[in-house]
C-alpha cells in the first residue's frame, strides 16, 4: 500500500466527536407504526383534528406505496415496526422561558457548540434546537417578532398559525410525492417554521440544530419556510447523533416557498453519525427537500455540505414557476469508509427566463460510494430558460467510487442547458510536491480538498464556512497517505 | 579550489551539509544507484551531469524522500541528521529543497496560499514565529520583484495552466521565498528557451547570493545552464555511480566531447 493510501485510511478513521449520549428521562411512543401511533403523536402535540386527519390520510397512502429501490445505495431492509416514532425529553409544564429548559439539555447543546442562551450565541444567529422529536428552545423569538417574523417550532405553528399551515404544508412536497415523504407526513414530530412578511429582510441568520439522542428512534422533522413578497432570509440547519451500532432513520421533509421578488438561502451542514470503519451503525438520511419560486424574480439557493450519515439520499430541488426566477444548488458531499451517498438536485423550469446553477463537488475516500444524480427539466413554456451544471468528483485512494447520473429533459427549443463534469484523483505526485515544500500529508490533503470545495464554501454564511472546512478536515482525518 | 584528484578529501566531515556514502537504490528490482559517494559543504555549488538514464533524477528524488524506491545500502547525513529516516516534509523543513523537473499542478489552491502554508510550516519547525498575511505579502512582493515573477501567477492555482517556463520560474520563486540550506535543481533547465533559462539562473544566483551557508546541487544534462550558474564542482553520474569529478572545466569537456568517452571508460563486462 502506498503512503498515500495509508494516510487516506488514517484520516478516515478519526473520532466522531458528537457521538455521546445524553442521559435524560424520556417519554416515548411504543415501537411500531399503526393509526394509533399517529393518533398518539398528534395527541401528544395537542393537535387540532384537521392535522390528525391530514396525518392519517398520509399514512393510509403510505401503506399503498413500496420503498424505492432505484438509488445507487445498498442497505438491509428497514423494519418499520421496529422504530419508535416519537420520543421527547420529559417536561412537566409548558416552558415560560429559557431558564426552565432542562439543564441537561442546555448542557447537551453547549457540548455540541450550540449555546441556547441568547447572549452566548454567534452574533446574529437565532437557533431552534430540536432534540429527538421535539423543539426544546427557540432563541431570539421576541426580537424577530418585532419585524413580524415568525420563527418557531412546527408544533407551535400548528397551534398558533393554522391558516398558514393549512395553506402551505404539503404544497411543495405533497404526501403523495414519495415513500419517505408520505411516512414523514404521517409521523412528523417537530421542526422549524419560518415566515418572513412582505418587504422584510431578516436581520439575522436563522438556524435549526437537530439532535438525535434516543435509541431506535426515527427522526422525522418537518421544516416550512415562507418568504412573502420582497422578503429575504438565510437559514442554516445542522445535525448530529450519538454513535450507535444500529442504524437510525432520519426522514425529513423541507419545503420552501418564495413569493414575488423573495429570496431564500438554505444552507445545510449535515454531520449525522456515519457509522464506523466497517459500516456498522450510522444514520440513514432519507430526506425530501424542495423549494418553489412561486413569484416573479424570486430566488432559492441550496447549499449543502454533507459529511455524515451512513447513507444519504436526497435531492434538494427548485421548482422555478415565477418568470425570471432563479434556482441554485451548491453541494459538497464527502463519503468515507463504507458511507454511501446518492445526492444531487432537481431544477424544474416552468416560468420564462428562469435560470438555474448547479455546482456539485463529490469527494470519495475509503471504500465509500458517492453518486451525483440530478434532473434539469425545461418545460414547454419555459422560454429562454438557462441551466449551468458542473459536477466534479474527487477520488482519494483506489477503493472508492464516484458516479454521475445527470438527467436532462428539455422541451423548449429556446433553452440553454450546459453540463460539465470532471473526475480527478488526489495524486501521489501532488502530495509529494506539497510534502517537499514542508507540508505534511494530512494538511496537504486538506489544502487540496478545501481548494476543490472553495466554490461551494463561499456560498455558506461566514461562520459556517469556517465550520464546514473544519468538519471536512475532521471527516477526512485518517483517510490519506 | 582543491585539485580534482583530491576532491572532497580535504573537507571536514563536521562542517559538511550533505554527506552521501555508498548509496545504493533500486526501483522495481532494478538497481539504479550503485554506491554513490557525494559531499556538499555549506556555500558550494555542485553540478551533477550525465547521460539520460544514468540515475540523476533518481538521486534527486531519493534525497527529497519520494516513495517507491528501495534503499539497499548507504547513509545520507544532512545537517547532522540521518536524512533517510526523515519524512519528506521534515527534510523540507530541515532546509532541503527540490526544484522539480516536472512541477505538479494543483488546482484549487492559489500559489500564495500554498507558499504561505509551506513557509509557515518550515518556520514553525524551526521554532520561528509564523508570518501573518501582511508580512507574507510584503515578503512575496519583494521576492516577486527579485525573480521577475508575474503577479497574476501568484493568485492562480499552483502551476495550473502555467507554461513550461512559468512552472520553472515558479519553482525558483518558491526557492527564493523559502530560502532553504540546500537547493537541488532537477533538470530545471530542460525545455526552457534561452531567455527563460537566464531568468531561472538569475533567480538561483539571487537565492545563493554570496552566502557561505546556502548550497546548490544542479542536476543537468547540458552544460548551457552552467554558463549562468557557475559550479564549484562538476560530477559525472553514469550507470548509477559518480565516475568522474572535477572543476567547472569538466563541464566544458563534456560539452565538447559528449558522454561517449565516459561510457567507453566505464564499459561494463557484458552481462551473463
């Protein structure tokens, strides 16, 4: 084995520093899924009847569906009756303010680098902290409400803003969309709800931090972001989970809605536990994320840095309905050890002069497999639509795989669609060259990988770009030689 | 300058910068270097010449620590340390610099970022304070002027899309910024036109200056580089051995007569 490969392997085997478990009294549903489970979840959350019905409809539809098998990933069948669908830290009364959050939870989030006390947060970032099935705290709510901005947990939104939920929930990702979206619609527990009113530019970054803690529990969160006319918001989600040797399912649904001249920027730094060197344990991250540029001149931009999960399966996409609307997708997906990722985007051009940009950077190390899958669809009415796609794959070592499946459907002759793809390998020559200038191999790999991802990192909010770089180097630790 | 025959003998071991003794190296079961003896004192310029395939580039690569070579025997001491036990990056940090025959392209990393990282790694190793962005920028500007480096090349990815001449100039630019104790130039003159050759040679001379500390080993096939960088010693490497050593006049002799007479003098008995 060359030194190059040895270092790649060493880098790959670094510790996952978020793998701890919080010892806290939990209240959980019994294992398994049936209509009673759904009624239990709905009752726990004191939901109105219409919401319970909505869930049941989704569940009944889900029963008619079969799990998709077309992804370029392999895993043992999931037993949906072995999963716990609701799990929440026990709390006696409703919280009046942050001081009443269980100190154990505050400690947990502190340990994850997400302090829930407002004054300690990154300047200008509001956080919704979700622990297993429930949101435990949302910061800066009061300040945001001065601008008319609603930033709260999905449970609260169902209670307090039923009209908006009825209007928008499932409007971008209906429960009929796919197997996991139907499952999520039936059993979703919590997540974040954001509404930015007309003409308001959100004065701070909004962020949700998802933490899976309980064993054998699935996390099914639901996020809904609405930017009204001329509104603008930047949102970031982060996630971690304890190290366990069983797989856990995370099946989220995220819906974004941008009205006329609105802008939504959605960034993800995904760091779910990835399983060990031999692929034991880790999160199955099966997520449906979609935004609709419903209004003219609106813009939705997805940026994702995917380093965790045993299996990642997701395609954050944009439906470009409004004329002149813009969709963007910037992605870095890193797989190491036995990780598998099948990720990409969908850009559906409907309106005239709609534009989309796709920049995907896949990095494969260890014995992992990394697939880019993307659809660019230009509908017959999308006069003058334009798409530019760039899909780059970087291989570290010779036991990993990179795959690219671009789908182009162009039904309008005035459209311009460009697709570029490259595959490269970090060569021993490159490493030796950097070594010869005094740079150690791990640093050399980090330099090369960070350089390779620069185009995507520059799309992330400042603090998170730094975090993403650090995360990438941790994920690669032990992976090169 | 010592006489050819007494070469290397008068020079004390203790002050020696590089001492190679009986170095034998194989690659893919083929012996490429077969007992090399070679010494460099601080401040000296050596040229290693020889026909193609004689082992010149292998020698340079082994000194720099490239993997894939098997060291069969021998010892290399650099600045008092056992060079062969050091990792490639530690060799670089100890002050051994290799200007590559084929500089490697590294897309995505700007020349400036690369060089700042390298310089600070070396400084850290030596217990010196790292340079901040402003200090580094000032240093770069000074050195760019020195070697006539185009400022556009600094912000471009390392060697990416550079012409052959630009790549070689970049090597010499790095040399002047990193200021190692020993610069090994592996066929840096190959593929350069006369103007580029002058610029590169000028850079090496500026690096060396009249320093009694910095040393240079030029690995080259042709004499013409030696018109611009004048060596103190010239060695001829043939069939994995240094078969002849002399002063700079040896280079002229080789230029005039070619390598055939060397081959003739060192003819091996036919293999069985």
